[in-house]
């Protein structure tokens, strides 16, 4: 996964080709609590940890704004 941006403390990540093939979606959205773990301890997360399975950054942004 490659971090795209942080929005309202949520992480938006682009899945790599292997992750897309394995999980079936393009964008991983990580909850702010998971983002704190990344910042505090450097824990690594995967698409399996996503709160939503989305295919566009715009959909991720909309979902976060309306959460």
C-alpha cells in the first residue's frame, strides 16, 4: 500500500497490484485509531484492516466526510 493522503485523521492508501488481485479493491481506508498506531509504533497494516473497500480516492473522501 502507498499512502495517498490523510483526511480528518483517516488514512487513504492506494493498494498495489498484488493487493488489488488478492483483496479485489483499489483503495484502503484506515480508521484514525489505526493511523495512531502507525504514528506511535510504526505498525504495518494491510487492506484486510480497511474500514471500507473502495475503488476511487473520491469515494474514500466522500465516505470519510460523511462518516
